[in-house]
C-alpha cells in the first residue's frame, strides 16, 4: 500500500516536493480527510497567515512574501488546466472512484412499471 495521502494520486507532482513538505502534506491530508472543501481551504489559509505573521516583523515584507507565495501557487495550479479550453488536464488518472448508492437512475429505456428483459 502506498504512503500517499488519501486525497492524492501517488503520481501527483504535488508529492514531489522536499521531504519535509511531503511529510506535512501527508499529515494535513490525513487530518483534513472528510472535511468540506471550505473548511480545508480556510485551515490552509490560516496556516499560511500564521506562518508569515509569526516569522516576519514588518507589513511590507509580509505582503511581499504572501504575493510571492500566491504567484508560485497560482503557477503550479494553472499547470493543471488547459490554457485554451480552460478545462482541467488529465495529467494522471484519478485513483479515486465516487460511489453514489442513493442516486436514482432516471435514464430509463423502458417505460416506468414495465419489466426489463433479463
């Protein structure tokens, strides 16, 4: 079994960073698993703000650091989207499968109530 976080494909380029970053990413992925997108993004934002605020004394330098981080992050993010169509690229196959056991299949070939051939 792979050591990759539950929300990432083991071939994901995000997992190719320095080992200390990989360890933190794995820990956060396991901790945030099952939480909403908004909760995870909020926690990530708070971690970024806390790390900058606790290590940089002046507003100007803190803002420069934040802008540089946002620029690098946006560059990495946009590498996963097609510049022409705007659609997400399939850089590697997704390893997760979504199961929706409570979805009613309304796409019926036969009229409701009729028996389907077996």
